C-alpha cells in the first residue's frame, strides 16, 4: 500500500482482502477492517470488482469504497476511506 508500511498493515493480523462468491468479502489492515459488498464489472480489457465497505477505522465507525482487478496473477486496486485517506494496493494469493 502506498499510504501505510508493512508494520502497520500487519499490526493486528496479517493484512488481507478476501472476495467471496456471494458478492461479499472482508479486509483488514492495521486498525481498519470492514465487510465488502462487491459487484463484478466485465469489460473488454479485464474483469474488475468494485466494492463498498463498512466497518471500523481506528475503533470508530468507518466506510468507503474501492476496486480491484487481476493483472499478471496479482491483485491491484485502490481502497478509499470515506472522508479520509485512500491508497492503492497490490495483493497476492496465499
């Protein structure tokens, strides 16, 4: 992530983002965690998932949105915190 270093990303649990088949998912990095409501967008160039999220941001209620797409076997995307920070991310399957 461009905004946070590995120590913060893995502060509570190893940072992750997970998409499920039922258009739901979850993520956590540092003290930010949330449940995802996902929509798959298919286009000419790639498949992209767009999502909104709701959860906590530093123990306060939090929400936002984001997107992710597969490129060369890795997941690239951007996560937005409502009225706050945003950051690109790169993730790999484990």
